[in-house]
């Protein structure tokens, strides 16, 4: 059981990390709407050619576009303060901007969502330094700050590692193994947050979303991680797979499910819990889908949209691969394949107990809806590919700043480069060595 927080005061401001990112920008946007007097301090990094404040405001505009609305900078900007900060080398205490913000607040909560989401073992050092050392540093900087009511940590449902069966919110044991360094780092960071809360007598909430997808109404997303990364990978490959190639077999477990949840549902639940103040501190919350899609639904229902034939192989011991395309695709998907083999259910007792589960009344993410989500993303990829080859978006508008088409969708440099490379790659390059095929697929 975690430490319960101090009484919540009337107006509680927010100190946020991760607001340049997908989930963080959506949470912040909704919080600004629903807390008209609330003030936010964002800790964010700059990027080449973009100051941290610009990046946060641009992320809010993208989140608003995902929601089908327009971000009114004038209405919010004065309530949003941004301090340049890389968590790995964070120094807050002596920062005059920080001191001024803390002096002016009556009390605040931390919402810590910044993280490196790489699953790659090669990135272990980077992932660990942002997710674990960065969290440690952030908490150390806040240690003696008065006015901090609660620490809210955005973790992941996948701190469950390789564990299967019923995963309860209160089970904080270390799993036997983790699927990747990302899961491991998030589990360790949860521990740091809990320890900090206990030793400093502040409230703590740990939010554990599953795989976040776009907005439930508009289907739009600015995310390129998780499901979207896999769909993009398959989409890139699809155009280069010679006709007659046998279907690609994915090793999987028959009862596995893939837990996907729209970003607005995650945000609604998170804020519904946060807004109850001290009553909801001291707990872990699974922000997960109560009716996840089965693995078979996804494997047989989605790839036809991409023009690929996949099959789930439930045999346990995968048969030898004699198909070059399959060998290469499975290698490319290696970080995601383990998730096809977990049979588990995420319990949501704590979310239900505080009445935050209102978004789960119906079966809203059935296969039909899921296909609409994927189709919307594929349409976006196709539009980006057209922009790369013709420098015009489908409605004929020219790409303005090289990063966005006119409707606000993002065109990443990585996608631009990869799409351009694919556009010129001969499909015959797939025949031959796996190195040749890998560079094309
Ligand atoms: N997306 C999902 O499906 C999902 C599912 C479960 C849990 N989560 C959790 O939700 C949170 C947000 O995920 P997301 O999908 O929104 O990821 P995201 O779009 O990659 O955003 C993460 C943000 O964290 C920032 N960040 C990383 N390292 C940092 C550092 N050292 N200092 C300062 N900022 C740093 C990044 O800033 P830069 O832009 O400067 O790199 C980025 O804007 C994460 O904690 C993640 O673990 C996400």
C-alpha cells in the first residue's frame, strides 16, 4: 500500500514532464481546458531550430488537431510556463524561473510522463538514463520543495514483464523477466517514485496505460510508437513483397490479446482520478481496455488493409523459416513479437472503485472500429508518401514548413527519408540475400 497524500487545496497547479510528446500533450491540453484557473510548468527539451516553449505549444496544437479542434494559443499560453530541461542533467533549485513559479503557486502536483520509449537493447544506456536516472534526478530536485501535493507517474501496464494471467494493480513485485529495457526501466522508476512518496510523505499515483492509439472519435494520432510502428513497418514492406510470396507466419499464443486504448480514454480516466484529489492517492491505476481485441482478430483482420497476408502460428515451437520475406519481417518485428505471446488480463479494480471507468460502458473497440483506426493511419502514411514524391498534400496544398501538411498532420523526417528510399528501391532487391532484402523491407 502506498502513502496517502496531503489534503488537496482548492487550486492545484501542475508540474509536467513529457508534454512535447504524444500522451503528455493530450493530457495537458485537456487539463488546461478543464482547469481554467490552473497554471502549468512544463520541463521540456529543445530541438534543433525549436525552443522548448515552441515545442510544447506545437505539441498542444498537434494534440488539438488529433482531437479535431484548433488550439487557441492566446487562451492558454499565459498559463503555460516552459523551462528548458533535460531530466538526465536537471538542475531546478537554482533556476530563477523555477523559484518564481513555485513562489506563485498555492500548491501543485507533479505529472511525470517523460520517457524514452525505445525497446532496443542497443539503447539501454539512453533508456536507463532518461527513465530511471532522470526520474531519480527529478525527484531529488523536488525533495525539499514545499507545495508539492502529489507525484503522479505515467508508467506502463507492461511493467508486468513476462508475467501472464490476472495482473492486479496492487501487484508491484518484480516479474521474473522483462520483455525489454523499456519495461524494466519503467518498473524501476515506479519503485523510485514509491520510495520518494513514502520518505517525503507526499501522495503518489501510478498510472499504467496499455498501448495507446489515436483519438476515439477522430481516429487521429501524432504517435508513431507501439501499434503504429508495427503498422508502418508492415506498410513499408507490403509494396515490395513479390506476388506469390507465401503468408508470413507470426509465432503467437492462441489466447493472447492486444490491449489497445484510445488516447482520449486514457486522458479522461487519468484526469477523473487526479481531480478527486487526495482520495485517489496511494494507488496504482491500470488505464487499459476492459475488452481487448484477440490476437487472432488483429492478425487476420488488419493486415488485409495493408495488402499483406499474415498468419498466427500457435505451435509453440516455430517451424524453420524458408521464406526470405518472412525471415526479414520477423527480424524487423522482433521487438514487438513477444507481445503476441502473453495471455493476460489487466485488472482495473482501482479505476472502477473511483468511478473513472465511464469510457468502458460499450464494446467500443471492436474489430470494425479497429480497422477504421488502422485505415485512418494508412491514409496518413499514403498522404505523407505523396507529399514526399510530389511535395503536395492530397488536397493540393503545398507542404509549408517541411514537417506538417496543411491539416496539421506530422510528416517526420524519418518517414520522409524512408518513404523516399522505398520509392526508388527495385522490388527485385528482395530476391537474394537477407541483407539486401532487409535494406528494402
Ligand atoms: N504511447 C504509448 O502507447 C504508451 C503506453 C503506455 C505508457 N506510456 C507512457 O506514457 C508516457 C508518454 O509516452 P508517449 O507515447 O507520449 O511518448 P513520446 O511521444 O515519445 O513522449 C515522451 C516525451 O518524453 C520526453 N523525454 C524523454 N527523455 C527525456 C529527458 N531525458 N528529458 C526531458 N524529456 C524527455 C521526450 O522529449 P523529446 O521530444 O525532447 O525527446 C518526449 O517528448 C511515457 O512515460 C510512456 O512510458 C506510453
